[in-house]
DNA sequence: TTTATGGCTGTCA
DNA sequence: ATGACAGCCATAA
């Protein structure tokens, strides 16, 4: 079925409210492609520069900003999150219990 | 086509 | 806690 996963991923990411964060795995699952967290990362990496997608609200399962090829992006991501009120500890990790995104019972609207 | 590489994740030592 | 391994599979070369 050639289901384009990128649009789905983007659709899910777009729902993350301000001041909240979600993990790649969570996004993948909500997008209907569980187990493809890596592809979520790819999809976000492929975003155009002028995007309004809150890609910075997506972090890894450890609750920290994932180290990327360009250190600047990593810093920017954390900066944007802190700007929204998300706080990190000394280890650069955040609290899922507090800033984690808790989506409601969402059945796929297909 | 085959290989290599990833903005990941979970498990085990 | 950290580090190594193994699955997952889309993209690029």
C-alpha cells in the first residue's frame, strides 16, 4: 500500500502541544508505524528549513535531545524547548512525567 | 542490485 | 550508570 509514512509522522508531530515533548518511538507508534523510530528521525531530518513543524519537541527515549551530526542543531533544539518551558537536568534530560506528551485516545481517523 | 549509514529502542553484561 | 548488540527499514551512493 505504499502508505507514505512521512505525512503521517508530520501530522503526529504537529499535534504535540507547546511545552511538551514526545519520543521518536512514540511518534512512530502514533503514526501507525511502530518500530520505525529511526525513520521518524529521518523524516524530521528531511524537513525544509522554513517548516513550522515542532520537530524540536521530538527527543529520544532517554528523555534527552539526541546527538546529531551538527552540534548546532542539537543546541538549538534544546534552546527552543527551554524557551517553551521545558526544563532539563544537569544531564540534559527532561521529565517525562511532567513534560511528556500524553495524547488522548486517538483512533486513526483514516 | 548490494552496502553502508542513520536525530532510535530495548535488552543484557 | 555505561557500553555493546541486535532488530527496524528508508535513503543515498
